[in-house]
C-alpha cells in the first residue's frame, strides 16, 4: 500500500530557551522532573494539495515556582497529500497522527540536544509520546 502523503521538507520555525540566570539553571536542574511536555499541532493549507504542519513542543514547569526555565520549539513539516485522500477525517489522522509518528523521533532528538546544550546535560524524556492514543482521545 502506498503512503497517502509524502513529507517534502522539515524545518525549525521558531526556537526559544529561557533560563534567566545561573541560580535558575541550578534550581531547574534539580527540579526538571516536575516539568511537563505539551504538544500542539496546527496546520495551514498550501497550494497543490500541500499542508504545512507545525508541531509545537513546550516543556515547562506548570507549578507556581518563581525560578523556571521555558523550552519551546515550533517544528514545521510540509506534507504533500495524495489525490485519493478526500475525507477530512482521513486527512486529520494523517496530519495529527501519521506525520507526527514519522517526524517525532527526529524532533525529540533535536529538542533533547538543545536542552543538553543549554545547560541540562544528560536530560532525556522518559515517556514516549503515543500519537495514536492522543489522536483517538481527541476524537472521543
């Protein structure tokens, strides 16, 4: 079976890492386990059955702590959708689930390397993101 889409290109649209001072860095290093990853996916239709999908990862402390860092990346993928895809629901699954499963391993490596290079060595995400599950939860 042929894939119903093809990823034409990927790029970092926007990147932000904020650690105001050394004191905050030390505090965040000790408390980074409290940080939560949120994912937001948006899309914009382009010409010729192409869609720009932006996957935004936001990693932050949702507590009221004064000392915190913010890590955010907006990663874009331009996707060409095959002609036979007509159904909006099918298109939604492609953009929110299939494309994400394909790009996320690379996106996670980029994001983790950025955190490591920003003063948080040996950081890695313990939990893997299940896009199939997220997609199904969004439907129900």
